[in-house]
């Protein structure tokens, strides 16, 4: 998998912005096939920062019911929380 195919989009919510400001952690939606090492390489290459730690989790699918049928409203996806070194920051998240 190519380095620029790993990161899909940043996750921008109140909770992730607090983590960015207080703990220097940035959250991304990543490709389902990506592992921690690929996420670390992708962030370091794309944003020219030092990555200290990476946590990866799979968010479950959201379903709905219509009688006996169960439909998937939103498929499962993978999220990565990346901890940056103490002096680094990503300009994408500054002032948001």
C-alpha cells in the first residue's frame, strides 16, 4: 500500500480538538488494511513530524432494523490516534 493511500481524512470533533490542544494527539480515519507502522510512516511523510505513539481501533458498523431485517447504515471503519513529539504540530489543526 502506498504511503499516501493510508490516511483518508482527519477526524475533527470537540473531543479530538481537546486531545490535540492538551495532549498533542491527532486523529485520522485510515484505510482498513493499514497497520500501526504504515500509519506512522504516512503521518511522518505527509506532515514532516515525529510520531511517538500510534493507537489503531476499528469502529463498528452502525445498523438499523426494519422488522426482521438488519441493514447497515454506516460500514465499519478504522481510526488512528497519533501522538506527536512534544515540539511538533500539524498546521491543518491549528486554529480550528
